[in-house]
C-alpha cells in the first residue's frame, strides 16, 4: 500500500534545458484540502493554487527563486477545480465546480480574484451553468471560457441530464467579467485552451474523445462545427505560446 500524505505540498521547480530540479516545497494545508491546479502570474512573482475540497485559492509568493506561503487563502465558490490568470496580471479566475466534480442541476460560479489589491481578494462572482471545470483566457485577455458539464456526466435518469455540455463565454474588460453566452459542445467537456494567436478556442470533450473547434473574433465566439479526434479522453490540455 502506498503511504498517504498528511499535507498538501506545492513545489517550485528549476528548469534548465532538460535539467529539472526541486528548489523548494511549501505546505498549503492538509492533504484533504486537495490542491487541484497551480498557475503562475505573468511576472512570475506569484502563483495561485486552488484547494478543491477546502473551497479556497492560495496565493504564493516567489522572490529570488524562493517560494513562500503567507497563508493568504481566498474563499472561492464551492469546489474550485482550475485557475487561470489574465495576461495583464490584474485578475485571476477560478472555475467553481459546485459539486465535487459532478453536476447537480444547479448553477455555479466563476470567482474573480483582484491581484492588484493589497492583499489580493475575491471581488466578484459570475454565475454560469451547472458544473464548470476547465477554464482558459485568451492571450489577448479580452475573452475567457469555462467548460460546463451540464449534467453530461450524470445518470441518464437524472432530471438535469444532458447528452452534451457547453462552454460559457466570458467577456473580460479590465477587472470586469461578464457572462456573454453558452455554446453547446460535446459530452463531458473538461479541457479548454486558446491558440497562441487567440483566434481559436479548443474544447476537449471527454466522452466523445475529441475537441470542438470554436472561432474567436474579439469577444464574439462561434462554433465552427468542426472537431478533431484524439486517441484518449481529453481531461485537460495546454498549448505552448510558441
């Protein structure tokens, strides 16, 4: 039997070519807090870590190659799965799943973190549909997207069951975030990523083993109707900026 960790550690890594080493490790709480995702700010002076079961996002400081945790924990909505930081570094967004990774028929939220405030704080929540998971923001910083389960991973007997999920399109204007519309995609959408030029949005449909391709024109996002298959189930995805 594997040993069970008693704490929730996050490590800072040094990458030099193909040489990767651990610089420092800090503890964010108990293992039961379940750190689910970590994201750097654009200036690499901070990192944000969502604690799924604790319903919080922790703010980590990075100075002179050292990682520190001053116990700045901000209350998100319930069950935050992922976090993304705007290219401006002004705000971060957390996808608050609402029901420990599953749909429950009720609306959920995306929380907005003001990173310019001292200390950082949650300043708003945007209501989205049932079960946000993956979240991404365009390299241009004017639009974000959250994958919405919408009952697509529920029993077919559930009153809130839908064959397909959606992606919530969010307009970002500085620190103001607005829910613009929802676009139907495939079954159990989880992965969300924008292309480096910001012209397209890819949404990974876990059950269908494919990606929906959406076109981005400013804050207007539309489904191209095209998809591409992948050999497995896309639970997450990242795209290099190069």
